[in-house]
C-alpha cells in the first residue's frame, strides 16, 4: 500500500443476530419446578422477599399475568405507583391463552451466583453485585389453542440486592408474535419512564429469541432501578466475537448492546470485508510519475 486513501465505511449491527435454532435453550432456563401456577388471568399479589427498586421507587408486591406481563407496586392491592414489565405480551381474549404460567422466589446460592455472573458480565459497573433474592416468572408453551403449531416460552428474572435492581429476559421461543394485526409488546413502563426492547410492537419482535444485547442469543439484561432503563453490554470487539474485518484492514468499535465495523484508511469495503486500495492503479498517490519514479 503505497499511499493513503481514506474511505471510511461503517456498518452498524443493532443486534447480535443468530438463527432461531440458537435461541436461549430450554435446558438453560431457570428451573420451573416447585413453582406456583397462574390459574386465572393473573396471580394474586405476591409479597416480595425484599424491596425491588424500579425507576427510583421501591416496590414490594408483584402480580404475574397470563398475557406475559408483570405488575409491581407498593401495596398489596397494586392500585398505586404500579409499574409494568411486558416480557412478551400478545393481546388476546383472556380465555384464549394455553400453556402454563409459573412463578417463584429464590434465595438459592447457585441461582444467585448464576445471576450475579450474568449481570457482572453485562455491566462492568456492577462490581461484585450479588442479588439477595430472585423472582422467577416462566411462561411455558403459551399459544392460542392446542392445535396451533407455534407457541412462546420465555422467562423474566428480577434480581436485586435492595439497592441495584436488574431484569433478565430469557426467550426460548417467540414464534407466536401477533394477533389481529397487533404485534407483541416487550416493554418497561415505570412511574416516569418507558423503554421498548428492539422490535417491540412490530414484526421484528419475534427476533428477540435469536438476538441479544449481551452476545447470548435470547438473553436480554437491563438495569432498572434508576431514572432510565439501562441496557447491558458485552464488548464483542475485545472478546473477538464480532464479524468485523481484522486489523490492519478494519476496526471494530463497541457500542452499548452492539458494535460497528469500519474499514481503516487505505482499505475499502463494508467493514466486515475490507480490501486494500491499489492507489497506484487508481492514480490516487503522491509518487513521481514515470520515468522519474515508480509507485508500488
């Protein structure tokens, strides 16, 4: 490469994509044995083992709904200061859902350690965060009726140490994504904030099981105790799992929940494939012209 020709092309990857077969695997989900079941449209209010801080407000009660949502509030009636987590909500008649909805609280050392490792990997700022308890909700094979070939299986994990609070969303299957022209919602709604997961309310929402903000297909991690919802992040560039061209041809740049690829000066391409520019043949060089000089 005899001269420098700057051509910077950036390709941004909003999500870490994978095939549906690479969704969060069923055997990797948190155990849903020995759990309480939602019999009607929603559970009764459950008192948490401790306060769960959500959008700067301490919540003590939770209700799990068959439609794929959770309500968390400050009193047992869940009538004031109620926040919502729409894990994966496809709106149907309340009698139309099939499948099981299960929930439990956990102080299991192994489950707390597993959750801590996930959060510490997703948030460098979390330090040695370890949850004091977990609230685990599971929606298993949720569909319209028994004859339908598609259904959804996913979990929502609430983890807190009383100060910092995180939500893990684990999507094994999100194939059933719409009803009557409306697509599933995956959303956080706090007292003063609202945050949509990628694709929420659109056809792209079904990709949640094959994409991620932390480089593990089907896994989404968020911190929720502050004034805004914060997305987890894994540095795909530093751990070498990006699809960017390698140096010296290209550069990988980490972003929150994603990364971007660019070709370095003197190379051209889409950031994933970067080819050396032959400045001699293009004439874009400062070499003396023949017979006085040679460009190589």
